[in-house]
C-alpha cells in the first residue's frame, strides 16, 4: 500500500543535526497519520507521500520548516521563589510568553541559581537544521475513528486511557505544535 492521505505510516528513523551529531536514534518507530494532521513535520510527509514499505531516504529540514528559529525573547529570568521547589534543570512549565496573549508556551528550566531561574520557551530543537534517516516499515489504511480524531490509535498511538500499554504520545513525534 502506498503512503497517501489517511494512511497510518510506521517509519524507523534516526535524527541528527546538520553536523551529523546524533540527537535521537529512534529506538521505537514513529507511527503517524498521514495527510496534513500535523502528527509529524510537513517536510517528512512531503518526502514520504506516494512511497511504499522499504522506501529509505535521508532528508535535511531547515529550522523554518522544523521548530523555527531560536527566539531570544522567549528566554526569561524568574525569581526562584515564584516557582515550585524542588526545581531542577530540565523541568518544564506551561506559561505565557512576555507581551503575548497567544498560545501558552512550554518553558524548560535551563539554569538554576540561588535566587533566580532561567526559563527557555524555545522548543529544544529550535534553530537547528534536522537530518532524518527514514525507513518505511509499514503502511495501512487508517480507521474511520482515527481519521475523525486526526491521530493514530492502538499500539504506538493514542490510547484515550482505555488501557495502560501506552501513554499516548508515541503518535505525536516531531509535531510542529506543542502537545496539547
Ligand atoms: Zn483518538
């Protein structure tokens, strides 16, 4: 079956930066609903559209087509006493960007000092060109329910809490939008 609108695609991947430093080795395949549902990066869908099981490719995606340029305005310093304790580098909080009334942003703690904490609202992959080694391992038709929901169900997909096998995030790799 060829990859087309409303197919569920399983793809082994390896993610590196433009200098070929490994970022993620893709121990689990990425499984996504194809056809503009923002389950994965549009450039990946573009590359795989019309392809079949066994197709392999390496593509480089520039920041503007991945997670955007790094925005220094999304870095802010907070008083440590305004944040919960204990606080460590790598913790994430949802908050609003300075001077913005748009979507909330996920801030990652990047530095902790005695009385201040640095929060970075950029996606961890912002500003980076990403190189994907892709290898298509399965293509199937999506179910009507998956199409209605706009994401994959079952193994590696959304589970809606009807079981304890999956936490529901496997189908959302490399979304260009933050997780809801
Ligand atoms: Zn669903």
